[in-house]
């Protein structure tokens, strides 16, 4: 049996920051609070609240800052891909929000 590694979880207090050595395809899933996310070379600022997520579209440095106390999970690309495939099989191709799997 092959066990996938547990997702990387983090808890930040307001104004704390988390440096992430990001890999394309990783997904940030916010469990509670609100975060601000930026990736090197990307002009966008992404703000996420509870139950929202964002899939990183480039490798490199990313910075996650807590706009308020926050908890979030970082999932690797392989885990995200597996979850999408399972959702499509079990839900018959039904469109589901990206954070639902």
C-alpha cells in the first residue's frame, strides 16, 4: 500500500507571513480566516477567505500573509490531480468547485 504524504498545514496569526517554495500545480486551501497570496513574477494579488482555494500556476517563491488569523493547507500537485480524477469518476463528470476535492 502506498500512502500519500499528509498535506502541509499552517496556522498564521494576523500579519504573520509564510514563505513557500512553490511548485506549479500546488493548491492553497484556506480553512479559516483570510490570506493574501503572491507569487514571484506574477502581478496578481490573490485574496482568499475560508473555504476558498488557489492553484499555483508557476514554480518559485510564493508568500502567504494572514490578513486575519488564518489556517490553510498546501496540497501537492499529484494529490490535487488524484482528487480531481476521483471526483470526476464518483460524480459522473459533474462540475464541482475546485476546493471540493
